[in-house]
């Protein structure tokens, strides 16, 4: 499993959500953040199965890209374990 974290321009949020939903991503954590010189941004965090990590990464990059300074960044990390507290499900079923 992978954790994909993207810091992007706020006006891209809804388009990004729709694109990754079409890829099967159900849960996204969104946080408003401030970048030192660039101002308001949103941070999206999504845990995905390895099988869809590349398509999600590609969709995020393509949609967030405006070609201007400050488009943001995407970071991908490995998830060691995931547990859904309510049901006790683990692994990809818990994302």
C-alpha cells in the first residue's frame, strides 16, 4: 500500500477529488495549509493499493499542473500497516 500526499492549489481540489474517485479511491483526507511564500494550499492524503498508485499519481499530477510556479508537490510513501478501528479490517480493506 502507498500513502500519496499532494499539496496543491485550492481551486483544483474538486477536480482532483472527482478524478481519483473515478479510479476507485473512496477516502481522501483534505487539510488547508499555508506555504511560506505561496499562501493558501490544500493537502490531500490518500491511502491506495499498490495496483492503483501509479494511475492516481498520474491523475493528480496532470490535473494539478498549471505550468506556473507554485503548482505544488506530490509525495509517495510506503504504508507498513493499516487498520480500520471500527471493524478491525487490515491492509487494503482498511483504506
